[in-house]
C-alpha cells in the first residue's frame, strides 16, 4: 500500500497557531490518542512510537520563543535542527533570518509535516532523514536540540555527539522541560520559560523549560 504522508497529515490534523509562539502555525493533532491510532491503521502496524511531529513539545516551543525573541543568534547562519519533529524550532530559525535551515528527523511523517508547516508559515526549510550523528557535523554554524532527553540511550548519544561538535567550535543550544535524562553537568543555562502543555501528553498543565548552551567536554 502506498502512503501519502502529506495527505494523511492534512486529513488528520488542524493547522493552528501556538499559544506560546503565536507567530507560528503548525499542523497539530486535536486528540493525541486518535491520531496515534490513525497512524497505526494507515501504516497497518501496531506498537508504533507516538507521532512526535504532531505536537508542539515544550522544549521546541521554548527554543522557538528564544530564537524569535533574539534573532541575532541565528541571523545569517546555517542552522541544523536535530530531531526536528514538527519543525517548530526550524520554523523559528527561518523566521529569525537564518541563511539556511536543515531539519533532521528519521520519521517520514515528520519530514512531510515540516514541509507543510514551512509552507504554511512562508519559509523554506531543507529536510533530511540521515543519521548526522554518525560523523562530525558539516556546513553548520548553530546546532539546535529541542526536547530529546526523554530516553536514556537517545539522550546519551545526542549529548555525547553534540558536545563533540561544540568542541569543534559549533554553538549548541539545547532546550529541556525537565526530562529525566538531561545531563547533570556541562550546561550553561541561558533562560527559562513556563510553557502551557497538553495534558494528553504531559502530567502538568505547564512545564518549566530551560534553554541551555551545551558545553564542550
């Protein structure tokens, strides 16, 4: 069966602005469980991970807010957004004047959502499903990581690789809303936001989300 991810996203989500980042609109799930079930039915698979691309996670919202409020951080730079999901952080970087933005995610639905969201917000974003962490990062002036410390193996791989990029002189901004596997050291806190959350996904009505600079080893 041939699946059209873009058609699925248009049919199963709503395009709407974010409360915390009203400058941007995303194709978002109205009800988390319903979309998850629709994804499994469409792909004829069970046990799939959550459709991360269909939600505005607090880490992404915080990083997007920070970039939009401080556009000089990304203006004229080549930006890479790792684990981009919906592309929220990528959208903010593009809106803030980045020279180029590469949104990286392994989910083909995420890549389709990023392109739909980019079109809805009038920006251009390149996408890739490549494993960038297999080698040193190229053609990048700023690395963005939003809310990827929710599983130990992923968090450890991401932060180890990202620290190596920082050691090569690439600034790394990491946003985290208090996930379990955030590194305990090597983080320089820049600012903190209180971000409204979706109770379908989180156990609180809001999350204290910090923006950090990830330091080299």
